[in-house]
C-alpha cells in the first residue's frame, strides 16, 4: 500500500483533473450566481448553481470584466482544482461572461442604477465644449467606418483642426482595457503640455453600431469611470441613435451618431461667416443711430430762443462735453468689436493657410480638388502655394482624404 501526504495526494488529483480536461474540448460552466463576495479588493468568490448542483468559483478581481450580482446567470471559463490549504474543490475562473442578452440588460440596469447613485451621470457636472476647438484627442479604431465618417465631416465643416488618433480595439475582451489606457494617455499628454495650444480642447470617442454584446466595452465600469474622471471635456458617440451606452451617459456631450458627433464638435464655416457679417452690420446700424440721436439733441439746443440759450449756457456746454466724451467712448468700443470680428475673418483667409505650409490643388480644368476620390493615377494637377504655383502628377493615391498622425 502506498501512503501519501495530504498535499501530495491533492497534487495528484489536480494533475489528473488537468490531464483529463486538457485532451478534450474547451468547456465552460453555466449557472446562477449566489453568495458573491469580494475579499480585500483582490479576490472574487461566488457559488455557481442550478436546480441540482452547486460549484464554488474563485478568481482574481482584475479578471472580472463584467458586472455580476446575486441571481444573474453567467458562463464561467476556467480550470477545476482542489486548493491544498483548505481541501476545497473550486473552479478557478479565467473569464466570466453574462449568459444571454436578457442577463446583459439586467446587469447593465443594475450597474446604471449604482453609478447614477454615485453621481457619474449627473447633469450638473457636465461641461460645455469649446466653440472653436483647435486640437482634439480621437479615440477610435482606424479601420472603422465611424472613424472615416467623423474625419470627413470635420474636414467639410471646418478644417484645420489638429487630430491625434488613439487607435483602440472597440470590441472583445481587451477592448475596455485598451480604451481606458487611451483615455489615460490623452489626459496625461494634456497635463504634461506646457503651452495652452498643445493641450486638448476635447476628447472624442466614437464607433459604429453593433449588437449589445459588441458594444459592451462602452458599458464597462472601468471605461465609464475613466470618462467621468477625464480632465478634458468629453464627446462620445457610440452606435446608432437608438443605442445608448453608459460611456455616452457619463460623457459631457453625447452624439447620436459619429456624424452627429462631428457636427456637435465644430461649427460650419459658412454659418460663422454669416454670423460675423451680421455682427458687423448691427455695429454699423447702432453707430449711425446713436450719432443721429446725439446730433438731433445738439440741433434742438442750438435753435432755442436766445433767452433760453443764455439761461442754460452752462448746462448745454456740460451736455456737449458729455456727448463728445460719450461718443468717443462708444466709437472706441465699437472699433474694438469691429477689429475683433476682422481678426476672426482674417483667420479664415485661405492665404494664411498657404503661409502655414498648406496648398490648394486644382485639376487641369482649374477646378478645386477636395477629395482623393476626384484623383486618378497619372492625372496632372496644379498646386498653389504661398509664393507661387507648380505642376505635379499623381503617382500614388493615399488610403484616405485626411491622414491624422497615429499615436
């Protein structure tokens, strides 16, 4: 008879369990959660049960990437083993998934209620986006249609915006961790910037539509808390208009679609030019009206009877001085407003863009080329730069009309 120490016997049992299962197909255990516990903020234990059995589950807290609570149905992937210290049989979990969309929605509802109570979605804490952003951090997948649509609309509406792309996974097990990392990098880069124009004016996160399971990375508690804690104002648009994720609820501004996200971020240059023209016109009308009113006051005073004029000479002289000083102050204020408007208009001057290293492209017919879709290999084009024009021939076409630098 072979006599074994307890620890050696348990080791043999665990080896047999591994050998038996390693040669077969991958498996997962599905059941209802009960007795859920978090120990020391590091270890998660709970029982997995059905109507005929119960199994203890153990796993590190950092491997748990879905919100689970008592009574929900989950699917656990892992390895069965006996723990030598306690002699207890458990399933050592490597990954946990919610079983079915119904359970996903129940878990999301519970998570939303808990985060709402903490104030993560409170309207009072939401910030406004700057009207004229200069530089943004874009968190998206560079292969997604949402990324292409967002960049295209930005270029059409405003242009000249600096975009730093933080490429991330947008679905799958590692997506949430990838997104949290990108948010942290963007915030740290903005914090480390010495000059104001190097800091981000907005942090934008976007992806296209998908099923509830495919959008789960944007319902992850870690992502929601990272958005809530961002020092950069956040704009999030995930999926279609009917899809609302917890990430969007935590953001300062939500876009219903990636295209709507771009429209919310920047104004249309044509609307801005119209607004400037309206301001200039209103300043001119106000100036003319005030000058006419004060001129009438002086004319009525000068045409009064002589005895009235003599009796109130001092009063009229005082009034005249006030009118002159007031008019000068009014004209100075209007001139400041007018100069400010001119500076905005001047900033939109294409020649200023040329001086910064940009160029204007025309085809052989003299028409502006605004998209790579209008170019063909071998096509001759004309380039206009700040100090002259030059000709060129297309020998390579890029993948997209706008190529933000990849971080």
